[in-house]
């Protein structure tokens, strides 16, 4: 375990930093207005929100003890490019769910998400002492699937035809990584 928390949250390309509601609300709101971003992020129809409502949501979630939420900062230019969270942190079962998004479309497919995921896995396994990290991803997002495989996530199953999107049915894939698998990588 590393002694300096800032170094623990730093990768080769990005650093995880605390979300600051006032700083990040407008940026996060802009990302959610990008229909492709919203399509990749979740299965719900795109919902527009104001920067003020996003700021309130960020402030509310900052107080949660069941979640850890970070902004992803690009080390090259020190700009916030995405967000990542560990959710449903329950000490009694030692399993967490991870969610990630790179909001800046120009940064998609360049390794920033993989770097951020490696950092959050180190955080989960080394600092939170969890046993397993899980995620879900839609079948129409092969770039994300490759990124998750790259950092060690394994395919664990899927719900067939789970989502109706773009006039087609899509599978919801379940992926996970155990601490023992992460330690081998």
C-alpha cells in the first residue's frame, strides 16, 4: 500500500481527484447533453438537466458513505475529462460496483479510461480491501468492453436482448474482477 494518497490516485495518463460540485457541475451537464455520451452511459432515455440541478446532485452524493466518486483529470493539460465511482460499498460483503465515463469525446479510445480503471482497481483492492469489483456494459459498446478486458475484467454473463435502443435489442454484459485475479496482473 502506498503512503501518499495523491500518488495512489495517479496513473500514467490521469489522476483521480475529488469531485467539486461547483467546479464540475457545468462540465458534467454539458457531457450529458451529448446524445452519444448518454447512450453509452446508461439505458435510460437522455434527460436534460441544468448545471444547478447537477450541482445539487453532486453535493448530495458527496455525502454518501456507500459510494466513492472521483473526477478524472488528464495529467497532460490538468483538465477534467471524466468521472469514475465505486458504488454500493458494503463492508460485510466486500464487493463493489464500478462506473466510469470519459465525457470529453476527443479523449475516447485513447487509453484514459483504462488508466483510470487501473487506478480505481488499485484503490478498491489495496485501500478499501474489497474482494470483487463488478460492472455492466451494453453490447453496442465494444470499445468499453475491450478497455475492461485490458485491465483484467472477465465476462461473467449477460442478459440477452435486455435493452431496446436504435430499433434493435442489445445484451447487457456483466463483467467482474476478483482481487486474486488483479494481484496476478
